[in-house]
């Protein structure tokens, strides 16, 4: 898998600078063409074969869209299209194809499927101009890792004229800087600290493993959301608003809420194209009718939901990869949500006994901690390369406390942990403010300009110094 | 268009000011005399003491023992001086200083009539750690710049690391070290005050902090040796020959019973080393085996008693070697 120009490279900074200047210098009507050319160049950097693969996928889904719209056999057309794309995804997920798997395939294929379904549902007309359709699929900020975009939502923005908006660009720069901080300082450094543990699972025990699990949760979040910040920031600089993909997930009070705040666009995609269709399927409709006859309201609501959730989480697991680790991870997440759904009446009854206590800050904090721990445990299935490693780590986690070994582990990585300390505090403040729906940039705009520029420079200085001399690793979600 | 131009100008200005602030930070923390010395009591600073002792114009020809951390932990200069009747100076504090740097120091400071002993252990670091040496030399700016100048390209790559390591040391390094020391209950030896004015480790290291349950698990193979270091030492030997300096090699200490190698394979190792190295090698690896109770906090770090024992072995072997050499001459 060739990756020449990730968001963290100097090559990308130059590419973005050139695209940015050209985009605003050319006549407004031609802006979308500049973007299309930029997309082509950007994706071409991942390799010629990958670029041709993307081109082929775009062409097939473009033609499928037109066919679905024009044919009288819409059901057949969409069925064939879906089978084609699912088969493509399935084949490329096979071990023998892993080395030729084009970068971002899992993301842009779902994007193509979503578009075809929308055409089938007649919520959007099929795009007649193949170049414009190609612009939507290959838009460089989202082609590699998302966020998944709704065609209706994005097409208006992609093809319309964008005059230069100073405020928007400044906010875009801030998002890019935030993303760089998350990725280069926090995620990459944590990776450097914890990778050895996952490579030698038998050597670590108890509290060291727990610490590593927590650090991994932070790493994955900062890696993935850092990418999203950079994607959204770059898009914003070009006058385009992409969907937010993260919304302070680690402050969620339940697993279901966590998944509404984590990889939001993936959740929405599966909700629209899997969950609701399964809910409306013949099987679920029949169950609902049967339960209604038996006057079983609980079963009527819960059983179809359980079936839909099982389908969703199994498919998400397979989307992550044909690997027991991913499947078990997604089943674990799904299981927690299903159990919560099944026990909801019981929870409601308990909460009604003392509503004030149930809605107190203390209980909210406990729920947040519980959810965070569940997520941290779930990643024990997600991060290790094999199920065997997951089992070893799980067994060693409870075999001994190992306080001194943990202290020693911290000591050996103290420089790296020192470096991420301040960025983590900054991240926590930014996240808490975001949770409270306070826009940091809006606040900062009201400050004295001198102070503001000192903060910008100090931030960039911190970013540059703490990045150290480590080469940036690839993004965690590139493997999908 | 005007706004776009303004935005670009501001962006470039912020970048330029950031680069300026970065250079200023580096200058203040490292380059200028004004910068605070965060490594005031750092263990690595003993290297500077050793350097100054060696460069002294007045010093008489002496025995210099150099190598990695097993040198300060393993050499008791008083014991060796008694054995040899000559002053003994050590050079080396830790493996990551790198042997090339130490050899460079010796090229600058060795005098005719000196006898130099290299302690050949398992860690024969060829690539020195730029950061460690910089920390050791920080208070001697001339030497520090001399070192940086000799490695121009490297400084750029290390600048960031040096800034944040120094920030760490200035802000919380001492506190963390003391917590670590408290938790591990280890005697704190990793500081400058553990050394005398010539850079000899004088802190009393009693007992052993490593497991005394010894089983054959360590290995000693010729193939594990860094060839670059060995070649460089051969080159150094030739220079010593040309400058009336005696250069010999001695094996470092090993925990008795910790090596998986048999007598035969150790003999092969010794033979391979003897064949490869231009310098003579004093004794065999087995002659430097010491009981585990003589080791302090690492399988190459001796406690005070162990250092006396090792120095006596080395001193006697060296004495005999020098006597034989003078007889031959």
C-alpha cells in the first residue's frame, strides 16, 4: 500500500497551498474543476493501480445510478449493483488481495452504494455529468477515511461558487492545527509507547496492560478524529462543510450514545442503509404483527430492534475486515447495546424509584466512566493483530496487579508521556468546551489580536517541538 | 482578493515568527551561556570530569580504561593503582555515549607512554546518542560546539529532542527521578555526586539489587559484536603504535553461571576475538567471571566489592602484560 501524501506530510502542505491559491484565483465557475484535478493528483499519489481502481468504481457507480433511474426494473438494477459492490468489497478483504487493496476502498465503495440507494429511493436524481460525480466520490479530504457524505448535501456545495471567506479559512486552519496536534503529538507518540506491548503480550501484566489499553483508546481517538479535523479543516478552507464524524465520544453515558458520537457518519450510513431496511423487512414486520396479536408490547418493540442491531453490527464487523478480532469487537459493542435495549424497562423502573439521584451528576459521571471502561475493554479485541494476542492480554490483565512493573513502564517512557501531557490537557479542554457546545475559535476571535497571535505561534511551536524527530506513522483507519 | 492576500500574508508571518521563536528557544536553552543548566547533577556529566582529567597538561603517563557503563561501575582506580604503581584514569559513563566519541577523546588527549585498556563487553555501541553527549557537555560550551560542529547534519535532526528533553529536565525531571528512586528503593547512583573530581565512581554500592537466582540465559557470540566498533578499535591501535602508546583489550565482567556458552564455545569466541583484533587481549572471558553477589543493579554493573575484585584481576593481568612487554623490548 503506497502512501506518499498523507495529511501530515510536507508534500500535502504544498499540495494544499497550491490548491487553495488556485481555487480562489480561478474564475468561480471553474473552482470545481480545480478541485477535481486536485483530487486526481492527490489520489494518484497512492499509486496508479489504486487510481485506476477508483476511476473504475466511479464509472460503474455512475452508470449504475443512470441505469437505476431510467430502467423499469429498478429493484433488479439496485440488487445487481449492491451485489457487485459487496462482492468487490468482500474480495478485496480476502487475505490474497490485501496487498493490492486500494487506499480508502472501504470508504468510497460505501459512498457509491449510498449514492445508488438514494437514486433508487428517488431522493436524489442520478448525476448526469460523470466529472461532477467523480468530484463527489474522490473529494480529497474524505476519499481515504471519510466522513461519509450524503450526495444531496454535498453536491450543492461542491459545484457552487465559493468566494473567499476569511473567517472560514481561519477556522479551517485551526481545525488542521488541532488535527495535527492530535495525530503527530498524541497518537504517534502513544503508538511509540504501546506498540511493544501488543507485539510482546506475554511480557506485560495487570496495571501495565490496563494503562496501555487506556492509552490505546486515546491513541485511536486522536488518530482518527485528528484525521477528521484535518479533513474538515481543509474542506472548510475551500468553503465546503463536511459532516462532523466525532462528538466528544468518551463523555458518552452509554455504549449506544458512544456510537452516536464515534464515527458518526459510519453509524448514520448503517442506520440508513441497513438498520431501517431490516426494521422494515418482512421478517421484522411479521414479528411485530405476531407480538401485537399476543399483546406483547415489549417483544413488539425489542425483537425487531435486536434483529436489526445484530445485522448492523455483524456487517460493521465484516466491513472492518474478515478477521475474528474485528467481528468479535463489533459483536461485543452490539451485544452491549442489545443488552441495554433489553434491560431498558428495568433501568427505567429503577430510575423512577429515585429520579433525582438517577439524574444526578454523580450518576452521570459513573455512567461516563462505565461506558469509557467498556469501550477500553472492547478495544482489547480491536487493536491486537490476532485473537490469541487478545486472549493473552486479557488473561495477563487479571493474573497480577503489577504496580511496580507499571511504574517502571511509565519511567521508561517518561519523555514521551511528558510530551503528550500538555497536548492532552489542551485536548481535554477543547473537548469539554465542544461538549458544552462552546466554539473555541469564536471565543478566541474576541480576544486581543496580539494575545491571539501569541497563542497561534505558541501552539505551532509546541506542535513543532513536541513532534520531535519521529517520522509520522500512517493513520490507523488506513487499513480499512 | 485583498482578503485572500491578507490571509496568505498573515499565515506566512505566523510561520516565520514561529520559526524565529523556535530558533530563539533553542538558542536560549542550549546555545547561549544564558540558558539554564538542567543537567547540573546529571550522571552523564562525569564524562566531562573524565575529559578534563585526561586533557590536563600536567598529567603524567597513566593507565586509561575506557568503555561503557561497566567502566565506572567496574573499575576501582585505587586498587588498580596499587597493583600497577601508576595513576589510573577511566573514560566512559554509559553505552549510549558510543565508543567512537570516546576514541575521538582519546585521539585528542592520549600521550606517549600511556597505556590504554578497552573493556570489551556486549554493548560496543557504534552510534553515539547525540542527546546524551550534549547533556554531558552542556556546561562546557566550547567542547559542546566542537562536538556539534563535527556532526553538523546531526544537530538539525536532534534540535527538537534536545529542547523537549531539557524542558522535561527543567520542569519535572528531578521530581520524577526521586519518585522512581523511592518506588524502586534503589540507591541513587545516577548523579554527578556519585563521582570524584576525576570522574571515578566513588559512591558506595552495597549488596545486589538484581535477582541472585542465576541460570544460563545470556550469550556471548562473536557475531553479536558490532564490527564497526571493532574496526575502529583496530585503526586506533595502529595510531597508538605510531604514538608510543600501549593499547590492549580486556573482557568485561560476567555473572558466573549466566552464560549459555560452554567452555569450548567460549574458547572459540576468544580465538575469534584474538584473531580479529590487532590489539592483544588480556586473559579469557572466564577469567572475569564473578559471583552474582558482586553485581549491583545490572548484569554488567558491579557493586563496590565487585569493582575491587574485577580491578584486582585486571590490574594483575595488565601488570604481567606490561612486564612481559618491557622484557621483550
